[in-house]
C-alpha cells in the first residue's frame, strides 16, 4: 500500500474516532484541571467564542427597569 494512502487512512480513522467519542473525550478533558484550564484559555482566545459565551453569561432579561 502506498505510504500516503496509509497516512490518509490513519488520519481519517483518528478523526472519525475523535468525532464518534467526542463527548467521552470532552468529559475526560474536563476532569483534569490542567487540561480544563488550557481548554478554557484556548477557547476564550477565539474572539467569536468569547463574545458568545460572555453574551450568554451576562444576558439580562428584558424588563422595564433601567
């Protein structure tokens, strides 16, 4: 088998496995404090993720009060 085909199949199978078990992998990552901290730092450095998270966390319900 051609080496490029082997690497392509390996990458595709790893990506498929990561997608199939994504919630289990995320659960494992969030249990380890150092990995969780790194994941939060990385996600908060992406501007559109940070905007969405902060908008959800600090959203005030509509009311007549100022």
